[in-house]
């Protein structure tokens, strides 16, 4: 199988991760990198043995040797380059979040045509536990799904040793805060392991900025949220509940659960060694009977290498990627609804 000729735009925090995975995959030939900071682009090209270096992402996209591109830079600048790539017949993998809002994603879908387009919010569904959970849930073993939930609270610790990225909590640069940074993972994982069968209808939510005592932990003038809570009602009555925060004045806690009419699963999204999935089944005459559905050690490298390797395989195999633009649109529509509800103080309809 001929390797996909890949170019990566963005040589900062996450770009080199894609480059490393590309160099280790027989399905990918890394042919070009781009970054507006020349020293950073040069360093990446030298480290990964890349033959071509560009200062502008648009120049990389116009490079005839590039067949597919990874957009690995702040969210605010991705849509124009994605549209340019599609117009040049190039496949596109976007970092998460996919875009600044659902309208941007719709434009990307309209411009994509028959090309392959994927989003990195799928990362944690490349783990073995996610595969096991998906097969079990989609088999109908839990009955009708009632509640799909996560609570992920990170307690504040000592001040960070290095300055946080400027874009991380700036709405103008990233579209939002922790909802855009981590909520897209949460939603992609929960919707994905349920087979993308849930159809969100309404959202009621609240967001909060970093607490005053921890303002020094984030970049100056950060105004985006560090904590959000939401409930999403889906068609048929299934509820998705989300509660995620960082720099919290609360005890750290992580809990994931899929609750159905016949039973439920307790699981984790991120890696843990060993990792366990518990099936709690409602048994007539006995009540709830618990058993280990799966236990094992996971290859954590799949979290970071999965999206770009799956992207290349999808191109060559002519199949959809793990998370395509249609799925990313659902995630973004929910995120937009959370922000709209938090601003209005009322529940809102998901488009």
C-alpha cells in the first residue's frame, strides 16, 4: 500500500506528536512541515528528517508533494486552511476542537466533497477498553440507555512550573476553555462508545471561570471557563450529564458510567494500569450483580498516534475515519448549546 504523503501545519505543542507517529507508521510518509516561527519549523524538520519546510500553512497546502494535511495549531485559524486544503484536493485531519463553532464545521462539510476529513477528538476511543465498551453497549446488553455520564474534577495543586499556553483559556483563540479542550474528548468518547446512536435535543448548562485564588495558574486575561456542568436530553429520553473542571477547589474525582434499563457499566476514558470495566446487571430475585467485564493493560501510545494513523488508513482503505466531520459536528453543536445555555440561564435546543 502506497504511504500517504503527509504535511503537518504547526510545530508547537501537538504537531511533533503527529510527526513522530507518522514516522513510525508504514502507512505515512512525512514530506513537509510548516510553522510561522522559523526556528520551530527548522527544529521539527531536522528532528524528524522532513525534506520540506514552510513558514506558512497555505504554502504547505499548495505543495504538490503533499497529499494530506494535519492542522495542529490554535483553533481560530483552522477553518480557512481546511477550506483551502479541500479546494486543492487534500485530505484534512484537524486537531481538537474541530472548529470555533458548528457553522464552521458545516462549511467544512460542504467543501469536503469525497475527500477524507477527521478530527482528533477521537483519541481515547483508540484504547482497548473503549473497543470492549462499544461492542458491549451497542449489542443492547444494557437495555434502553437512560443516563450517560462523566464527572471529571481536577483539584488545584501547586502553581504550574511553566506559563500555560496563551490560547488555552481565550475564547477568541480557542472558542472557549475546558469545554473545548477536554469536553470534546468527553462527548466524543461517550457518544462514540454508544455507537453514535444518541440524538441530542436540548441542553441546560452552566460554566464558571477560574477561582480568584488560582488566577495566577492561567495566562493573564484568561476569560474562558475552567469548569462546566451540563445535562443534555436526547431523543427517546436518554440524558447525558457532564461535569468537568480544572484548578478546582474540590477533591479530585473521576467517574464514568453508562446506565441502562437492564444494567450499567463503570469505566474510565483515560489510561489506567490495570484498567477495569465493571458490569452491574439487574437480576430478578437477586438485585444488582457485579462482575468484571474486562480488565487489562492498555497501550497508552495509541491515544496520541491513533488519529493520524487511522486518518491515513481511512484514506487508503476508502472508509470513514474514527471521528469524521459529521460526528465532530454533533460534538460541536452540543458545545455551542452549552455555551448558549450558560449565557442565557435557560435550556436551549441543539441545532
